[in-house]
């Protein structure tokens, strides 16, 4: 009877292994165990955790404190990038292409003071609109829709800390706001006005973003597993 009850409970309630992870660390652990389709793999590349001094330097340049959860990611775990790797054959050393899917910016890169970047402060560079303009090599079309004052507000209130390329071909920029909350916006130069009006226009209201760091990153990682490993 006890054995029958145990089997009934096991089939009725999911085990911890099958429950969706509640943290991005749990999702990354699930990703590392995922089996990809033939001739490809999901690769997790981690950066060394930074010192509190490095983080303080970045915060001084950004002009605000990073949310506590993002501070802990940088100083305890280190930032990371998830790659999709395609192989020419089953041999793991014969890489045909490798491209990033999800990446959290490395502090050591953000605080670099290369000559070509000295004209902009780190705060300006990490601002939402400026970061997207920088990624796409110039103007991305924001000035056609928003006033200079609105663009300045988006740069001031929203700070980019990573990006995500999903299987739909969308490019999402991950940000935190002045409330310490997290969110993402889509942008691709093929349809800039659509993305700007749909994803950026609501940000002008200044409402807190909808997510915690775990709430933002965990679904992205699980979506990668579902899209590329089917699990």
C-alpha cells in the first residue's frame, strides 16, 4: 500500500528535476546538461568575478549603484555568455561557426578608457539609446521619433547591461532602471520605427520595469534550451 501511494505521488507531482528553475543559476545549470541537436552545442563561457574596487569604479562612471542582484552577479559569479556552436562534423574541434545568444557585459570592458571612447562618459555609453546607437555604428532612428529631451531621459533612466538574440531573430537589450528593476526592449535596424514605438515609447512614462534579475534572465535561458535543445 505504501509503495502504491509513493508511486501515485511521484506520478502526480513533478520532482525537483522537472520543475522549472527559479533562478538564472539554476537555469544555467540546466543549460549545461542539455543535449543539443546533431553537429551543434550550447556553450557557456564565464568571466572571472570582479573585485569590489572594479565595481565601485564602474558605478562611479555610470553615476548610480547597480542593483544588488547585479552587483552579486559581477562579484560572486562573474558575467557570462551563452553561445551556439555549430560543427562541421561530429568532431568537437571542427567549429564551423560560433555566435552569442545571451551575454552579460563584462565590467573590465565597460570601464576601459580606449582613446576612441574618451569623448563619452561610461554613463552616456551605457544609456539605452546611446548603447544601441553604438552597437549599430551610428544613428538608429530614435531622433526621428523622440525629441532630444526624451532621448536624454531614456539614456538617464535606463542602463544596458547585456543582450539576448533569440531564435526568432529578435535582438533584445537587457536593462535596469532607476528603480533597480529589470526589463528588455527589442530593436533591429530592419524595422526600427516599429520596435521603437512598441518597446521604447512606454518607457517614457517612467514606470518601474517588470522583472527581478532572475525573472528576466531565467526565461531567456530556458527559451534557449527549448529552441536549441528541445528540452
